[in-house]
C-alpha cells in the first residue's frame, strides 16, 4: 500500500458523515451511552467490525445521524476527515455534506456549514486551501490558511491539500428546502462552496421535486453532481442525463441505452468500487462497469463514497482497481491525474495540481 499512499490523489465523492474515524465514533457513542441515549453494546460491535453487512451499514448510518447533531462534533469530525485524507496524500478533496437543522442545539443550515468551515480552519497538520481567493493573510487568520505560494508562514515548504465543499440536497427534502440549500451555497461561494450534490436514499423522492432548485443552481453558475442510477429507474436516469450535470456518482443500474447516452455526453463518473460491492448494488468486481468505462476512455475518477462506513481509503480504491482489473501503476497514476479535469475549482487550482502530479511523477517508481 505504500506506493498507492505516496501517489497524489484526487477525491471527488466523499460524504463528511460517512468518513468519520471508527475511534471517534466509539468515543461519541460511548458518551451517548453514558447519557442513556443509545445502547453502547448494541452499536459497539458494528463500529469495530470492518466487513459490515448491508444492514449493519444502515445501522451505522443511523448512529452517525444521532451523533452529528451539534456544532462542536461537526467541527471535530471535519478536522479529522481532512487530516485523514491529507495523510494518504490526497491533494484535492471535494467534501460533500447535507446542511442540517437541529432546533434543540441551535443549529440551522448556515451554522452547520459554518461549523464545517471551523473544522477546516482547525487543521494544523497540513496547509488547507479552501477559499476561492488566491491568497490569505495568514497572520490575520491565525496562520492556518494556505498561502498561494504553497509555503507555510515561516517560509518552509509544507504539505498542502485543496478542499472545496459541495452542499448536498437530500432526496427527502421538499423543493423549498432544496432551494434553501442552493441559496446557502450561493451565499457561501467565497468560503469554498463550489457546487451542489443530490444524494440520499435513491428510492425516496421524485426527480421533478429537485429539478427547480437544481436548474436555479445551474443558472447561477454552481456546478452540480448527481447520485445517478443507484437503483433501476431508467426514467430518472434519462432525466438526469438530459439535465447535463457536471458529474454523476455511481451509475450502477444503467441499461444499454443509458450507457450509450452517458458515453455520448462524456459526463464524468465518480466510481466507488468498495461502496458498490458492500451495498450490494453491484454483485462482484468482475462485472463492475469501471472496466468498460475505463477501456472505452470515458472520464472516470475513483472515490471512496464513505471511507469510514465502508472501511476503505482512496489509496485502497486505487490498489483494488489495479489488482482487480490488471491495470499497471503508470496507467493508474494517469487515471488519478486525469481527475484534475473534473474538479469544480478554477484554473489556478488545476494548474497547481498539475504541478503536484508532474513533480510526483519524477520521484515515483513505476
């Protein structure tokens, strides 16, 4: 795994609440257990078990939903998630999360995202560039923002990760609630919010419910990625492709006509191998659509989906794809580099990422 960790990588499909460390989940669950809010013995074995069944995955998500209800916890898990991705040499991360409301904790959608931003500011192990401006006065902001020259405030070269946020619309939400999320994204564009994601339980909600909010987002220049084809729903898949999102996630349940349409439109696909197998959306890797998309030259990027819940990592996904589909390291490196073309950040970030990869190519042994 050392080689895959050392290779620079780009993560474009990572849910904040699904990427929490097991150790943090155990600590938070134990605290709730002490308060009598959950039965700790009932959830402990699910947290520590790495080969979770589909029912255990949903049970863990239910627990996470209970745990992430206050600003302090949201800030903490954001900080840790960024640290974990940076530690495995992810150089660009688009982190997606659904803005939450919790009246009992004084939380609204804006304060939730502000707690996420506080988590980004709290990272000290790596330079975190999450603002759309080219440079920030590091002294005025506590010395924790990335400078445009890639150096720390003391002049020494330091590891750097670009982080941008995607605000997720949950499929359980109304048109009004979805529009509220889009408006929040527009208000917070200068704070690193670059796009909108549509996600949630794929068998809940109707595409037409979210379409007005998504069209408004597109009109305002926000880039959009959609969870598409997680379940067999060809009418919705066609409608989503006709919408022309900037990217789609998963694309597991397409028919021949849908594959042809996707390929003709060249919409990039966020591929999450481990997630698809663990959720039983795809029965085995040998029939996974990654191979066909890769062989046909379709734009794809390997992602984790929920690194904590599915006990995986970006490095692990690249290692898995290489071994499962017989792809050599140099080709996998190029696959990772190609993802620069699909990010939602601007040209300046893309140019710096290209420099990261070009520099790494000189030191990696293929």
